[in-house]
C-alpha cells in the first residue's frame, strides 16, 4: 500500500514533468514498486519545474520570515534552489563534493554568519542534507529551515532535530516479486532506465 500526503495539484505537477511515474516498476534492487521517481526530469522541463518551485517558494514565504541565502547541494538541486532563491528575492549558494567531502563551492562572498534555507530535490535518508548542514555550521551559517520537493520518508527523517518541509510526502513501498500485488494482477512491468521499454 502506498500512502500519499500533500495535495493533488502537486502530484499532478510532478506527473506533468514526468518526474513521478505511476505503474509497475522493477527497481534496481530487484524489488517491484507502484511508483518511480525520475528526478532528473524535474530540471528537464523548466516551465513545469517553475510551477512546482512557485508552490515551494509560497510555502517558504509563509513559514520562514528571515533568511539571506538559499543553499542547495550540487547538481540536481542547483536549478531548483536557484529558481526558488530568485522567486524569494534571496541570494543563492551551492555545496559540492570535493574529494568525497561536501563543501561550499568557493567564491560565495557573503555566506559566513548569514541565515540560510536548505533546498534539496528529494529526501530519502537525509544523508546529503546532513552534509550540507555540517558545511553551513562550519561557516557559522544559521539554518532557518530545510525544504525538499519530495519527502520519500514521509516525515520520518528530521534534519537538525527539526521537521523537513516538503511539497509532497510519499512513502513508497517496494515488494519482493513473489508477493507483488501488481504481478498478482498480471500488470506488465517496466524497468526504468532501460529505455522505458516494457520487459
Ligand atoms: Zn510486480
């Protein structure tokens, strides 16, 4: 069973950019699932992404009153965070991995001692967001909030002891093939990434 939170409009926008696929999918783990998230498609259609980011920016505007920067981890979230920063009238910076370690990209001049909102595309285990948080603490940046487009933990993963804001909280259950309800119904299965061909 899949639990859905968030509003239908958000779900429709994700479907509009083909980032959220509903069907019967074989995941790389070999498990089967009703949902598949192709996050690179979020940035493939900027006009569709803009509608999603508008909703995120509205939420941040309502919930966070005072901050200077939006900070996002490279690479997929850069477009999302940048667009949100533009709409919120804030500055933007990003983190990147250098020798495995997450660091603030050098050259951002006003970040030290500022207040920032972290924006990431998808929250699964929260690992990369925790790394961004550690980077910001090193620079004495206060984190005013953490936001993602999709929370795949459905609220189960807090960051810095606080809940993560999301547009869509979606806990996806994966099934072993022998107990998959979609196999039981005889639904054809798709392996994402394999040219989207049915297998
Ligand atoms: Zn199946």
